[in-house]
């Protein structure tokens, strides 16, 4: 079966998602060497898997030690995770970067509308100062495709960021400020602004610069300092080509080609009911050429409306750069 981007990003119904997920599972169970071996050692027969709940999820730590590929096409780009000195980084080898581009562009359109209506401001010093960040790749493209003359990065020049924000507010320009958590806090310690229409999207992570904070405390400080009603967030990571978004209160929703399931912390091959806390499993159909079924080291729960919350991390999990704030 030769699946295309259109197959992935045209998924709208639960039945269509489940059918495509099973098709991708069969392909990856056959063509991804690491995933095939993992399934074999679990004693699972991939041919007998007939529903989503039976699919085994590959522990995310495998991206630190193995090349996770289900395609023989040349690798176009390798994304790497952030981490403290001495920590082994995850590597996601991407053979078709157009899948990533279509994923974040279509997801932005689903959640926020036409990209050309926005000005994008980025306060991402830790990400800018290293190579291999999938977040920087995305933000670069969003800045370029916005075509707004004031879109761009602000490394540590907070004075210029304030000036730009005030100018955009006066013009009633739709604006997204995407920032790493500690950099946003640094900014509001210097300046306060009242910009209710501003979309503030924090990507999580103190990067060792500040003491970790619970989400409620962090968002309270940011809403007050930036004069907004809510703080938006993205839930994404190096090992995924899709992101979920929160429009406030730490409640995340997935685009139609991504789904979060919750596994039992005592029995990682079993899923648990909505409302209970467990490990977050992600199905990302855009991971067509690596592995679409990832068992993260994050804890969360699914709400009755299928939105989800991130509640922390497993105790032995590495510190990571994605959006994780212990509740």
C-alpha cells in the first residue's frame, strides 16, 4: 500500500482515523526494523492486530539509541531533542519533511485560521542557539509564510520586542508571540503590557534557567504581565511530526490525524478509561516514515470531550524541552 500525505491529512472521522492507523501499523510493523523487533519480543503477531487498542506503542526512549525508520528513502533532515549537558539526545530522522510542513501548517489553520493574517514573534533563545530543533524549523516557516514585515525573532532584545508589540497592538494586528517559558518570564519581569488580543503560546521548559512552576502559577503570572485572558500552549516533541494545541487552561486538543491514548502505569500494554491518570501514548499518522505509535514519558488524562491534560512526567524520565509542567 502506497500511502500519501493526502491520505493522512484528509482524515476527518473516527472510523477513517482507525482504519488508516491500522494500515500504517501493518506497514511499520513490517518495514521499521526496530519496531518489528520490539513487537516480536513482546510476543505479538502484527497480523492479528485488528483494533487500535491492540497496537503496541514504541517507548520514546528508542529514539535515543536507534534509528527509527520505516522507509528506505534518503533522510532529508534529522531533528534532535534539547537536553542538559551529558544527556543523550533523541534523533528523529525524517525522510519526507513535507509531511512535517503540511502537519503544522494545516494544524495552525485548524486552530487559528489563515496564517497570512498573523504576525509571528518568537522568543526562543535556547532553541535558536542549538542545531536540529524541529520547533525552530516550524517557526522559521511560519514567520516566512506569514509575510508580515514585523514577523521575526527576538533573542534577548526585550526593548525591541516591547516596541514591536505596542506597535502591533496600535495597528490591531493579529499577533502570535511564541516563547520558551523562562524567556517569557524574563520579559514580563522587565515590562508589562496590556494586549488582550495577543496570542501568547508558551512552549514549556525552564532549560535550567529557573525553578519549575506549576501551570496555574505560571499562567497567572504570564496573563497578568502580558494583559491577556489565557495562555496558549503546544504539546509537541522531537519524535513527533504533529502537535496538539491548548487555547488555555492547559486543555489540549489534537488535529484530526493525531490522537492521544492513556496507558496503565502498572501495565504499559493496557489502555485505561477516560478520566484516569496514566502514561500518554500518541498516535501521529504524520510519522508515516518513522513510527506513528509512541509511548511517551508523560503523565496525563483524557477528558470526556476527548481533550487531554498533561499532568507531569514519570519520576525517572529525562528533563525535556517540550511543554511539561508538573501539576
